[in-house]
C-alpha cells in the first residue's frame, strides 16, 4: 500500500486526482524543445478513504487453523514492505486483533527475534474484522532501504518470518526477500477483502532525467518522461497529480527530520497535452524548491510518482552537493 500517503494503500480507481482550482500556470524557465513546461499548480497529498468498522467478536485464530502465503511487496519514501497473508482453514470464523511479534528464520532454521515498532509506514492492510472460513487476513512487515547501513551495502535478509499471533502461538511464513538492516515495524492485522479493490497498475511507465548533484536551497529542474506502451491512448482528463520527494541519507536509523527532506504534490500541466497516444511518450519539465537546510555532501533518495496506488513511479540517483 502506498500513502501519500505510495507507498504506502489501497484505493481509488487509477489513482488520478480530480481537477481543481484555476487553470495551470506554466512557470517561467523555458524547457527544452518538445518538453511540456512545468505548471505551478499545487495538489493536495493523496488521501486514502476512511476506514469502515466490522465485527471482531469471533474467537482468536489458532496457528493450526491458518495457512500463510506471501502478498505483494512494496516500497515508498525509503521504506520497504512485505505482506504476510493468513487464510482461515477452520469451519468457523476467528479473529486476529492487534500487532504480531516477528522473528527472522535463517536458511539453516535459526530464529532471530526482531524488535518491531508498532505502526507501518504503509498503514494497515485492512480493517480489523472476523475472518470467515476461507477468508484471508494480512499484516504488513516493514523495513527501510535508505539508512546508512543499507547504503554501505550491509544486509540482513530473510526469506521466511515467524509471526507471533495475538491469541498465542506462531506461524512461519515465506516472504519476498525482506531486509531488516534498517529496523522493522509492523502493522495491525487486517482483512484486505473488506477494503475497496486495488486498481490495476497503470499502463504508463516513468523515467527521470536529472543532474546527478544538486545544492541546498536551489530550484531543482529535471524532466520526467511518461511512456504509453499500449495500443490505446491514455487520457489525461481529469488531470493527474503527482508527488516528488528528496530525502537526505544522513546516518544509520535516522528518520526524516525537518530540513532533511522535501516532498511536494502538483498537477501535471495538462493545458496542451490531453492524452498520451498509443506507443508514444511525453516529457514534462519538473521544478522542485530544495530546502536551504538540506544536509550537504550526502546521497539522497529521489523519487517521482503519479498519485494513488496504481502508479507509475520512478527514482534516480542523486547527491546533495555543497
């Protein structure tokens, strides 16, 4: 799930934001020929729909009643995520409430408890609810890829996790490779089927063209190319909103602080380009004001994406110079 909430979420068809406000104003600063100029048109951050309430009065699920399976993995704003799914194999409903404990399982079977904070950047996978026979609950197990240890090439990767259940006991689950080197957090258990359906991935792909180094306080100008590889034109009505962010990587386990990052949401400039034709691409100028207090002489996480869980998104290497 994506928030913007990318990376964290579930949730609106095609992830496109509706038009609002006055027409886009192309910003001064002429882009290269054939590039759609940037429009200074701020957009609200992507927001997920509010949660619904469901019954949670069933008895706690027992380990023998659950079949585990891996769900979708995800990334967003320097965070990573794997989803563990739990299908109720019993003849009656049961419930998983609260947070799990988690441990890594090495290839040789050694168990390494992982200290996990409560609350995932990616949110909960669904609302707490009774799990009917045959229904599936899930939990997000989240890490990060932007701490200094990860940037230095250190890894602590597990392909199997041991999940402790709220009612007692535990289950082992295969997951996509999960790196715990930057720390671990967990969501509450939830039932994804009680959420709205996740829209299919966007048919567009995105690519950044940018300088390799920027300076604190400057207007960072770069280009994003959106490519439609399908045989059908992709409409830009309503005009999509996008998110862009730069996060300085300042040390192991360091969380984003004021001045260490910038995240902005804008609308594309849809004044002259109303669709991306089949098998075609459109390049857009982007401009991002970097904070003057951004740490210098360090690498940064640099990401651009259309709002909503369907994408697309892209990233590029970036260093903050002096």
